[in-house]
């Protein structure tokens, strides 16, 4: 009889642990869904991927800036902002900051992007001006 009571108590504890785990999992999923639908899934996935520092993508963006310059795509070159990852250090303040191609011309960033002489970014309307380049 005593043995049966212990077994029933143990089953109840196991059942309680399973229920608690399920509740925690459901709450976690609800939080993720609310965040994803309010902030946007693209932003959510980029934050999730960049937890470890992100993939170095500076050369990809330099290539796209060179293409924008050669095709005279002034919006893509002067206004469109790209999140750049310069190195594996997730604590580097330059990483994952939005930069325009015009800002990537800055020699201190060491991107190797030559200035685009065929586009005049100073003629972009004021409301479309990008945020200033972060100072190191």
C-alpha cells in the first residue's frame, strides 16, 4: 500500500513537470510570435543570426555599391542603407550599423570602395538623406 502511494506521488510529480515544461514552451512561442508580428520577421531573423557577430559581408556590399555607381543608380548609392559586418567581433561598434555607399567611401573604414565620380549625392532631397556616419 505504501509503495503504491509513492508510485502515485512520483507519477503526479512527473505529470506536473511535463505540464510546466509545456506551459513554458507555449509562453516562449507566444512571445516570439508577438515580437515577430510587431517588429517584423526580417528584423527578427537578422537579430537572431547576428547574435554570434554575423557573417562578414563588407565585400558583398562594396560590390553592390560599385554596381550602383556603374549603373548610375543614385538612390541605391546615395540613400539606401545596408547593414555592414566588418569583422567577427560582435562588440565592434561599426558592425551591423547602417551605411550608405557614399559613407563606405570613407578611407577610415578600409572598405576599398573608390568614390563614385558619376553620381552627385549632395543633390539628394533632404528627407531622403541618410543618418550620419558613426564616429569610432
